[in-house]
């Protein structure tokens, strides 16, 4: 099964609230929403419980994205704040019956081993949330960020309760336009030896191996070869559209999936 969703409240329901956004996604035949806490955790317990009830009623799958300003390999104060951001995001995710809280792990440390710092922080976070929600560690789109596919694979192999979140726009940017055909996408998916994925997708503007911004899915990388790779590989995937056009582009992605399935 391939589910398509968006990052945040649909454009058509901006300012109308989370419940209206969730219901609208069901109306237009999308499957999922990733609740965006990227600039702060804005929902209280009452709001998360209402979102959970609405999502269950209309069969929308929820996930959560923790704040952007996380660095699990920074100085001691930054690491402690980052862990709290992730833990608080995870607690809201649990209240929403979301299955995953997504985050960017951080930046390369000049003083200590980045991998060990990120690993230690993830282990502490898992102890605090008692494994009630998965930690989704996202591939990174800049050369200064910890989060190559190989680094994510190493973390998830050593920390129970962590899973990969594959952002194909980030991988494409960091590889200076590396994702061109189906074989390129298959190569990424095969690295992880999984049959179920949480995926981010958008077009991406990049320079010298660094993501600059998300752009519509009509640009690069192309969604069609990813759709082919997912269908032919028989993957169970939730694909979250991060294009600035949100549901408009997510619906295009849904059309591509449906057309590929019909052959």
C-alpha cells in the first residue's frame, strides 16, 4: 500500500485549524498528514486528542515533525534542549495516536564523535517515551548535517525503536542531482533493507551539494521513477509531500501512483 499525504494543514484550510485540515484531506482522497511542529509545539493535549479522534473518524494517518532547531551533536545545553523538543513532540504524537515523530538529528560536531552523540541522545529519548512512538531519523540535505543514508542506517541498526525517514529531495540535493532514474531510487531503498517506509518528497533547489529550498514536484527529482520503484518493489510506504503546493502536488503524486498501478 502506498499512502500519500502532506506536511501540515492543507493550503485550502490554512487558518481553519487542524480538524478542518484533516477532514479536507479525507474529502480530496489523500491518506496522511504530518503535523508540523517545526517552528514550535503549538498544540495542547486537548487539541491533540481532538486531532486523534478526527483522524480516526475519517481514516487519515498522522505523523509528527519535531522542531527544526534540533542539534543532538551540539554543546551540552543545545543537546538537552533538543532532547526536550523531541520528547515533547513525541508526547503530542502519542496523544494523537501518531506512529512516528520525525526529526533532523543535527550537525557534525568538531569536538566529539557526532555519531556517538546522536546515538546517546536517541537512546535517552527512547527511555523517556517508553517506546510508545517510533523515532524517525531523517536524511539530511546539507553537507554540514549528520544524516547521510549510511549514517541513518548505522543509527537505526544500533538504537531500538528508531526508523529511517527518507527525504528524497535531501538525498538528491546532497548528491548534486543524483536521483535521475528508477535505478537511482531503487538503490536508495535497497540500502535500508526495509519493506515499509516513511518518505518525504518534493522538488528541490540545490547548489554544491546543499539544499536551498523545496520547490514543486514538476521539477527535479522526478516523482515518476520513485513511484515505479515503490510499486515494483512491493513496498508499504507513506509518502509526505513537502512541496510548497502541498495538496495540489500530493494529488498529482496520487495520480502518478494510480496510473502506474493500472499499468
